[in-house]
C-alpha cells in the first residue's frame, strides 16, 4: 500500500473503472472509484480513462484473500 504501480484499465462503470494492477509481483483486480479519478467532479469516466489505457495508480488498499485492490489516480502526484 502507498506505492505507485502501473494499472491497465479493463472496464468502465458509472461508479468507477476496473483495472489490473501488478503489486509486488502479483496481479490484482483493482477498482478506481469515480472519486479517485481526479480532483473535482467527474460526470463521465470515459473523459479521463478508456479500456486499454495504462496509467500510474496509487495503491490505497489490498485485500489478499479476495485478490482485490483499491486504486487512486488522483493521489499519484499528491
């Protein structure tokens, strides 16, 4: 947690974007909640990311048992 990793956007939803994130050599299914895309209001996630995009993401938390991670784009340079 607290590290910056490369994430690949795999799907978009109204509430955020799903991604694959390699953290410490293991690939996790990640969620970037709409509030973690950028500072300010986001009405359309596709204005910021698209499926297939590779971005730098900040690891908020990791659930080892569920193989899931919470990722932020806006915290990368914070």
